[in-house]
C-alpha cells in the first residue's frame, strides 16, 4: 500500500480506520482552524478548569472540579479507577461538555464552546491508550502523515517534503528515540516504541499542551524509564499532563501531583507530601 492509498483508506469514515480518520484527519471542509497565537499565556497558566461538573445518569463523574496547569509544567494526575481522570481529559478536548463550570485554554479561549477539531488545532494534543499509528508504514512515514494533517492532504501528499519538514521529522525521531528505526514498519516496533511513535505523531503538530492517558500500561521497566525521560524532556517546551496509575512511574517523573477522587481534587503537591497525606493513603493507597 502506498502512503496515498493508506490516507485514502484512513479518510473513509465507514471503515476500520474510522477512529484514525477522526483523530488524525479531522480536516473536513468548513472546519475552523484556530490560530494558536490567540492562546493567551501571559498569566503563566495554560489551563483553567473551574467548578466543572459532569453527570452520567445522575452519577457525578466530575464534581466541581477545579484545576490549573501552568505553562511548561509536567503534571501528574493520579486517582483510583472511576475518579474522573479520563472524563476530565474528555472535557478538556471537547469530547464531553460539562453540565456547569468553565474550562479555559489560556486566559480567553473557552474550550466549552469549541469543537474537538478546533481544540486540537488550538494546540491541545491527546494521546489515547489505543494506538493510532499506521502499522504498515515506516516510522518516518507515520510522522510525515501526522505532520500533513493540518493542511489539505490531497494536495500536500503529492508534494515533496521540504528540507525543513524533513529536518523536523528527523528531530522528532531523535526526541522519541526511534532515529535508528526510521524505515522500519511500525507494526514491527515494540509496544513501548509504538507508544513513543504515537507521542512523536502528536509532536509533529507542535502542541502547546499534551494530554497523555496511562502511557506506561504494558511497558517493561526499561521502557518505563525511557518514557519518563521522554515526557520530562518535553516539559518546558510543552505543558504535559500525564494520567497514570503506576506510582513508581509517577514518582520518577512528577513535579506536582494532583490526586482526583470522586470527581474532584483530593490533594495536590509534591510526591512526598502526597504519599504522606492520610486521606490519600486511605482512598488511593488502600490504607
Ligand atoms: P478514571 O479515568 O479516573 O478511571 P473515568 O473518568 O473514566 O474515571 O470515569 C469516571 C466515572 O464516570 C466512572 O464511574 C465511569 O463509570 C463513569 N463514566 C465515564 N464515562 C461514562 C459514560 N460515557 N457514561 C456513563 N458513565 C460514565
Ligand atoms: Mg481512565
């Protein structure tokens, strides 16, 4: 299959690539691309969630959740199953609308009034647990496809990559540690390498904020260490929000940790304080 064939297939919403198409190629006519220069970061915070509530059949998945993320920070969100972590990401990315509360990206951009596509183009990238890579294409081609999604794929795919675009792909391959596997088909990568490729594909869009849901599930210890290194290296240039269960992993990367419980923030602080917090130990660590 050529790259063009695969893209064509990916764009068929009725096909198995439905999910990929939605996530990777949401460029249908009439969709609004948001100018990310409009994201006002002058106050030092990139995300403001205030009093967010989400109910499912009367059950409050989020209950007056208030949470702020600073520009360039690496934040870990932990909490027991059902605490509302994924729902929180759904609210940030526009997949779920809050019953009430406010969600702002920077000072002025109201996420609750934007479509998922607009939010993505404004600079919020989300890594799902389910991989959305193209298995039969190389690492390089996967990154190339991810880079092209913002434009008209039909015209851009037949154009040669510019030197600048090649450099960017090379740079991202280095960041995710796959420079030696550039021409390897993605299906032959290890589980961990696939996850890194997925992160690399997000980086091709140069997101201001990166949301990562349980990145180390199923990884070996060595892969977990490399993932910790990768996410740490992305902070500063990007704001990174990591939802994760694995406490050892969280300890290895965390600056500030937020504990969610029953849809709101139970505790927030450095890992040592969190681990010594009696309430946290009770609800999360099972003591
Ligand atoms: P976490 O990611 O922290 O494990 P979730 O955000 O996935 O938690 O879920 C929070 C709660 O909301 C859970 O009790 C879950 O069953 C419920 N929930 C999440 N999404 C839906 C939905 N679409 N419909 C009904 N209940 C949901
Ligand atoms: Mg979850």
